[in-house]
């Protein structure tokens, strides 16, 4: 059993380029190239951990379809445990069709499939014992886990001795009441709440990061980190210490897909090594800085030794 457990969403992404226009009903258009990759915060984070050289266990739900086989095969190919991946014959694996325009801009069609059915029963109590860190990743698109059920899982993880983390995904045009219903019940059981700035704003209705973090702490979260894209991350500890941890500058940003999940992998490694929160966030920034320099969510992530050498060089931080 590994001391890190990641629970959450698994998807397969088909990335099609170049698509500048859609066909009319009944029509057909060509595009140049199709690439298939795994996605979803839990799988991205687990694969980033694998590339860092830190094994973890992963709990997610996929279909019994070929896309589900693909998710399992990708984890196995990177040496990760797959026995926590629940196969569900009643639905399809969550799937995104990403259309990349010649401008580089992407638009997505997504079906939530099996992610909507991931539930507390998929997290057996014996899977929570002996963990140092339990991370739920993908709140907002897990119909059967968001809200109270997540609170239940995190409470059990804490009772078993783990520190808990929670991350959300951004869903456009979602009313604030929905964000709150799906997030707030879990916060009293969260040791590190790590949303992006857009998600944090959607939940709280606030934009100032310090005010947002205080708001989440008033709702029960112990420590809060708000991911700020090219600006890095803002941390507010349980004791009220606030720190802005700047991002690393990179020569070329190739693809920011999964940046937040690479960040989470680095942050988990830092916490696992008992680093102070801001140091763990800096490691998160460094792993994310690798992730964004290659196409694909985790393709740019290097072994931990290389990431540390990059940090020591002070690479633009
Ligand atoms: N342009 C950039 N330059 C340097 N670092 C970046 C850049 N964009 C993102 N990062 C790094 O990636 C981290 C996570 O990015 P972001 O805040 O966009 O998360 P997110 O919105 O959760 O991402 P995701 O789309 O993967 O969910 C940042 O905290 C930062 O360390
Ligand atoms: Mg994210």
C-alpha cells in the first residue's frame, strides 16, 4: 500500500486539430490529426506522481469500454496500481473531444459518464488506513461524490490518520449555489483546499485571494492554497500565515492543460516529505512548470531529482 491515495475523475481526451469551423447538420469536414490521451485531475495527478517517481494508489471509475481499458493500461504502463479503478458496465468512460483551432484555442465537448457514478462505496474503509495523504480531485463533476459524500470520505480518511486535500474543476456558467452545495459540506474535513483562482472565485463570490482564503477557513478548511496560473500560488495556513509563492518562468509555455494537476502532484510530494506548506507549493509550481513545457497534461514532468535541480538553479523564480 502506498502512503498517497488519489480519488477522483478519470477521462479520455481525443484532441483533434485543426478545426476552425464545424460542419452544418448532415455535413462532413476533415481535420488533420487526432491524438488520444488520458485526462481528468485524478489520473493526471497520479501519472505526474509516477513520472516524479512517487508511487500512489488511485481510485476512479471508468466504463468497461475500450476507453476504460486505455485508462487502466496507461496507469499500468507507468507502473501505477490499477486495482482501485472501478469498471462500470452501465455507462461509458468520461470522454472529452477537444477541437484545436489554428489559433491554438481549444473548445471541448464532454460527457461525464462514469465520473458521475464514483461514490463512497468505491472507497473501501480498508483503503484509507495507513495513508499519509488522501486527495479528492474533481469536485463539481462527480454527481454521486460531490458535497456530503465527499465529506464522508474525507472524514473517514482523517479518522484513519491521513491528511486530506481537495481540488475542484472549473465548470462554466454554474450558479454559485451549485458550487457551494458541491464544495462547502466537505471543507470542515479538508486539511489543504487547493482550488484555482477561477474556481475559488466562483465558490466564494470574492476575488481577493486573502479574503477568499479566510472565507474558506471560516467554512472549515484548515489550510488554503489558491492556484494563480502564471502568478504561482497563494497560501494561507491554519495559523493565518499568508504567502505568495511565485511561479517559475519557463522559456516557452507549450500547453497548460493539466498544470493544476501537475502542481498538485508536486504539492503532495512536498507534504509527504513534511515540507512547510509554502515549500510544498514551490515544489508544486516547479512540477507544473515542467508540465506546461510539453504538449499533454503530464508529458513534460521529469523525475523528482531533475525537478529539484531545476529549483536549485533558481530557474526564474
Ligand atoms: N504561464 C505559466 N508560467 C509558469 N507557471 C505556470 C503558468 N501557468 C500555470 N503555471 C503553474 O501551474 C500551476 C497551476 O496552474 P493554474 O492556476 O492554471 O491551475 P488550474 O486552473 O487548476 O489548472 P488545470 O487547468 O490543470 O486545472 C500554477 O500554480 C503555476 O505554478
Ligand atoms: Mg485544476
